[in-house]
């Protein structure tokens, strides 16, 4: 992928790599295949199948291959089925006593029913297949990672992928100190994006993207986005990395070298969130701080809560230090362009714009929310059809490729599949939060209790962020979310298994 993204080898070589990955997964132990699948999440690319269809992501095939391997090697037991007293498989056991499965089934049912009102039925089908394809990874991780060692191995795979994300972000951060912003923009859109997301998106991002922050009187600054198509998904991905990085840091507290490495990765994740320039990420950390301060004042699990509070202060530190970034960038850029700006408050100017309702981005978002609410009021039961949000804005189907959305995850689904479907989605999040609380309060292992606390807190961050964007639906972000959630429910199974022993 790296060689293809810099133009040393043709994009078609990716097909060979994908073939080799499939061959490896078929003939390797399931645990190794799962590790490769998870570690590769940031590196999945668009397969150049043919000119008019070059956006098909490689993860779609590899997850299906992995699912096939699990099924053929483990049989029906891999589905979580139980046997009846007469020895037959009981398919009802999938839903029996499992609130999450019921909620997911309800959500998918409403999504399926919305096909009846969808104007673009092919688009609705594509989005449903997308969601089901990603849900498969949740099922695989939950069924393969059933012991402590297996869960830790899954998290180590996430760490490996996180290293790639941080490394690419650092390259971007340093590159613009020596390359004019326009040249950086042209190279990244023309070379890197085409490999990871296809020529269609590369063409779109060549003239419209969120890679730079613009100010009233100052030159633009780079917003880090790493291997992602936008800075918002990069910020969300880092938020989801942190619970795992912090848990591994506690687990490997006696390994000095690994502890230092994890400290660096944790710092880089917070650094990435700040330098993404995502105001939604900045604002939605507030509920997390409030929750941690509440637990701290109530003296609930003081050791773990204090550690959570200490790590969150890294966000504040990097946010304050970010004021020094624009003058440094402007100084280096002046050597490239001959233009110089001495302003030192560009990032704070962007933070202040959060409350400016006349600011172009904020004003546009408010208009979209108003249109979404009107659509929900007019189509409360089944919405306008899964994936058909463009109907709400009365735009052409081509707007889907440009990322047309409600800029609010809850309004987006309420508009597409109705209020009941959106309530099922909220129910899923509530069930995950409750499971996080169970792990935190009932696990025997300190590091697993820490993960329960952290994932619950950072899920609040994700849910808050989702009021301002639908970035959770970015494929790589959603894949990582599924890995986090799956290990959480694996831990729940372990806890209740311990109690029954």
C-alpha cells in the first residue's frame, strides 16, 4: 500500500496483496487471521477492479473470508448457537437472554422495512450490506476472543494498526514544514487518496476537503487526517484507540520499554485529536470530564478514576500548546511561498467559532438539522429509506458520494429509517454503556475493570461527537468500534462464566 500510494508500483498490485492475504487467512490458524484483519484496519484500500468501480474496500472481502474460515473450522457453534436436549441446534438461542442481539435485530428490521419507502432502493441495499458486513467482525471477535490471552492479542493488533495511523499523521505534520500546502494537497489527493479510497473520491477531495483550517485574516493550517479521507474520522479513530492503549499501559506496567512506547502512543492519540482541528471532538470531551470529576468527587474507585482524570489532562495540555503551531507553520511556509503571517491565535480562533452561529459551517449545519427534523416529522415511522438521506435535502444521488448527511448520527438514522429505528440505535448504545459499567464494577482483573471504565467514558465522547457528525459510519472507524465493543461483550461472558464456576 505504501509503495502504491507514492507511485512506485501500480494500484493493480494491491489485488495481488489481497490475494496473498486471502491465501494466508485460509491456511493459517484463526487467531492469526483475526490478528491480520484487525491490524490492517487503517491500511484497507480500494480495490481497482475496473475504471467505473474502484471504491470497493478490501476489508469487505477479507472479513467475509475470515467469517467463512470461522464457520468451516468451528461449525454452527461459531454462531453462538446452543443445542436442545434432543441434540438439535436451537436457532432461537441467538436472541435468548441477549438484549443487544434483540436491539440489533430490531434496528435491522426497521432498516429493512424502510426499503418500502426508499426512492433509491439500490442505495438502501448497499448501506444495509455495508452495515451487515461490518457487524460480521463483531460476531467474529466476540466468538474468537473468549479468554484473557485472546482479548489481549486482539488489542495488540489494534495497537499495531494504531502505530500506522500515528506514523502517517506525524509524516503529514512534518511534511508541511518543508512542502507548500498546495503541493501537499495535490500529492495527497492525487496519489494517496486514490489508493485508499479510489479515483472518484480522489477527484472530489482534489477541490473540496477538510484538510485545512481557514481563518478570517490568517493563512490556513493543516488539520491532521492520517490515512483517513477527512480529519473528523481521524479524530474519532483516535478516541476509540485510547481505551485500548490505556488498558495495555496498565497491563504492561512492569515492562519498562513497552510502557514507554505506550506512553508515546497515548500522547500521539491525544495530539492527533487536538491537531485534527475537529471542533466536534473538542466540544464533546466535556461530558467525559464531567463524568470523571463526578466519580472522583464521590470517591468511586479512586485509583482507576484518578488515572482516567490524569490521562484526560493530556488533551488540555496539547490544546493549550496548539497555540504555538500556527506561527511555526507560517514561518516554515514563508520559506516556501514568500508570504508571512505572525498571528499566534489561529487555533483559538477556530475554537471560539464553535459558538458563532453565523459561521458558515455552523450555519449550514443548523439548516441541515432543521430540514432533518422536518423530514422526521413528515415521515416518523419508516423515514425516507435507508441510505436515502439525499431525499431530505432534495439533492441528486451524486451528493451521496460527497458525504451528504444530517451531521448528526441520531437525526441521520431517524430521517432514514424512522423514529423507532433511531430508538433501537440509542438502545444499542445504552446497552453498551451498561455493559461497560458491569465490566468496571464486577471484573476481577484490574486492567479489565479499567477498560470497562474507559470504554464507557470514551463512548460518551463518541456519542457526544455523534451529535455533530456521522463520522462513526466511516468504515474504518466503525470497524474499530466493533472490535472494542466485541471485546467488551467477551469480557462480560468471562465475568458471568467466572461466577458460574
